[in-house]
C-alpha cells in the first residue's frame, strides 16, 4: 500500500472532494425519528423497523434506506437535475416508508432532536461502537450519545461549482448562509423531555461535540483556497478509528491525521475514511453537503432544499443572498439559541426567502413555490421557526427534572 504525504492529501482533496463541473444537480437526505404512535415515549427497536422495511422491498424512487446508531431512519436520494424531480421522487419514497410502518403502529417524526426519549445506542456495526468509545474517551459522552442516537436532519447536497473560482464563491456563500439556515429551520427546543433554552438543540449538540471535527471549516475569513482549508482541517483533526487489514475496527490512539502521516502508516483508504468522520456544517464530498438543518415536521422537508438550491444555483438569488447574509455570517451560536427572534438573522432570512421565491420559476421549480411561501408566512415573516410552535406552558420548563442518560449499551 502506498503511504501518503501531505501533498497527496491535498491532491486527493482537490481532485475528489472539490471536483468541479457545471452545477445542475441536487440531492437530499432526510433523517427521521421512528416512534410508536401509541406510546411516543417508548424506544422502538431498530430490528423491528429494519424487518418491516426489508420485507417491503426498496422504495420505488430509488432512495437508499439506512439507519443511524439510535435507530433513526434515513432516506438518501439520488442526484436529480431539477428540484421538482428530486422532491417528487423523495416525497414518494418517504410516503412509502410511512405506509410500510403505519400498519405496525409506527410513524416518522420530524424533529432535530428527540424531544422525549433519552439516547439509546442500537447500532451493531463495530465502527459505531468505536465512535462511541472515541467520544467517551474524549470527554464528549453526553454530546456524542445525543448526536449519534437522538438527532435528525435534512441534508442538502449541491454541486461544488463550475470551476475553481465558482467553487470558491459557492463555498464562501454556503458558509455565510449557514446561520440563517440554522435559524430559519430550527426545530429542536426539547431534548429528552426538557426544554434546553435553544431553538436548535441539535446545533447546540454539534457545537459541544469535539470541535476539531464539528466546527465550520471557514471561520477566519472568506478568502483562500477551499481545498487548502479542508486539507488543513483534515490534517489537524484527531483520528477517530482505524479499519485494519484484518477487517477490524479499532479505536485510534490520540493523534491527528498529520501525526499519523508522520509515522508513515495511513494509505488512501485511511484518508477517505478519516474524511467521513469529520462533521462540519458544510462538508465537501465531491459535492457540498449542508448538514446544519434540523429535521422538520411532515410536509416542510422540501423547503430548505428549495431555499439552499435557489440561493446557490440561481445567479440573481445568489447575489441577493450574499448581500443579505454577510452581516450574520458568523452568528452560529445566536442562530442555535435564538432562531429568528434574533432581528439580524430574521432580516437576512426574509431576504433569502424572497430571493428564493423569485428564483424558483427560473429554476423550473414553480411547483415548490406554494410550500415555500406557506413556510415563509407561517414562520419567517413572523420571526419564528418550528421550534416556536412549542408553547412554554405546554413544554417542560428549563429546570424540569430529566431522566439520567441511559447506559450506551
């Protein structure tokens, strides 16, 4: 096996993670909590869900069904050439899953964090056990368990860019847009039965968790080469686990990837897996993976997909978004805590939704405009997000007692 150098890492990231080409495709991943409709506080065994889905066969739209360590169900679409095609196909596949689960009394629930149940580790793959052990050893037990077992999101996948200059522009814009997306779609005010004081407790969990692999890549300014920035981030991050030649997954000793390189040990497969264990809000994977959006209630999952796509792919909407989000580009903490009650974030969100609605006809996605407009009127124009649908008198107070964290096994 050829041993890597720092330059090899940069070349891999340049050629694979930031491979450019004409923009024009969009994909999405929707994660869902699976609940027992008759007893939402009960944990649903992952084996029960998997047996139902395996028995029903794959969704007709071709979405890939996978499961997170706490039993959350994820549907990952193929890339599509239009927003309408994506949302129609993925929507049918989500409906298929609901139809499969419903006769057994199960339902999909859209929340950024499980509002009722404490984390329960249900994964059987050894790499997830290594991940759990890594977080525990690093002092991130509670946040790590919550991230793996209790969170859910809507992830939007968009092209890197037409060329290096366009990729750099899109990289800067999507990072600056991140706090607005957190705030506008915040939907996790509760965690394990208590209010957290945050609109997006999910974003708060990610912020608490191992900053070398979860903080935004672009933090110190908008200039520079995105591939170089991602290379530095990857080299500085701690190695989480190692996949041995004997097909075993073992916890890694405490070292950065750069330190591992200095030992002359990792190969290209090790690099590829290391990159998959990094979880910043924007992750380059040959496309831009937007990871900062909470899972949303039933019909609204296409809205952030439409907003992100319009603001990156439509030139006029991009210009409007660049101007709107520049004043709030670093307000990640305020977005998670305050959502759109923050006046600056609310102004930026209103401008972004207006630009989206203007752009959707040009993108051939007029069919999504009514849903985006409904969301804007219900939430954005009122300075609200879905988190604000939980009134204070109907939710446990911040000082309410909560059950202890479950044993991870």
